[in-house]
């Protein structure tokens, strides 16, 4: 395995590290996308998964940076900066949640055409995407409780409700 993965895991495990659940949720979505990307035969159909994988890796880094800003603002005692930082820290898992949902949709479509011998990789990708989405949703709710902004909370809860509603096929 690559040293960068080992470095990420060591940093994640280190007490005081800014890397936490948001980064893990983003990396889980990236792993799910990569596994699905491998299962899709045509490069054109795999390209959106590649883009999601790369976006999620960027979100993993952004989440750690955003959380660091929340903690720094909290330590300074600047309530306005804490609010700004918490809103950003809520937006990043929202983006991860959206990617996880999209990856699951691709997985469900892929299932129909996949040979049985590859279904175990598909099941792993789907489990990772679900875990990523669930983790992102938990982080959003936690940040909203900490933010204590009723208007922003209502807006984010509406976004989550709309995102998890089953889609009606025409």
C-alpha cells in the first residue's frame, strides 16, 4: 500500500489531529467510487465516478481544514467566526452526502449488467457509499446542533429530506 494512505491513517489516529469523521466520510465515498469505477467497462461511463472520487478526496482535505478553523475560532472566542466556520463545516459533509447518494445510484444501475463474480465488489462499494452518506448526515446534524442557527438548520434539514426521498420514475 502507498505511504500516503499509511500517513493518512497515522494522522487520523493521532490525538489532536484535525482529520476526523468528515474526512473519513469523504474518503469512504472516494473508495466506493473507485471500486465502482473499476467495475464499469466503458471509460466514458466511468468518468463521472472518477470525477466524484477526486472531488471526495479534495473534500477530505477541506473538511480537516474547515474543522481546524472551527476550533481556532472557538478558542479565540469569536462567535461570528465560529458561525461562519460551522456553516462551512456543514456544507462540506453535505457535498460528501450528495456524492455518496450519486455513487449509490450508479451502483444500483450497474448491478443490472454486472457479472455475478463481480457482485461482491459492488456490494462493498455500496456499503462504503452508504456508510459515507450516513456519516455525512450525522456530521451535518452535529454541526447544526452546535451552530444553533434555526434558519440554517431548517434549510439544511429540508435539503436532506429532499435528497433522501425516493425518486419517482416517469
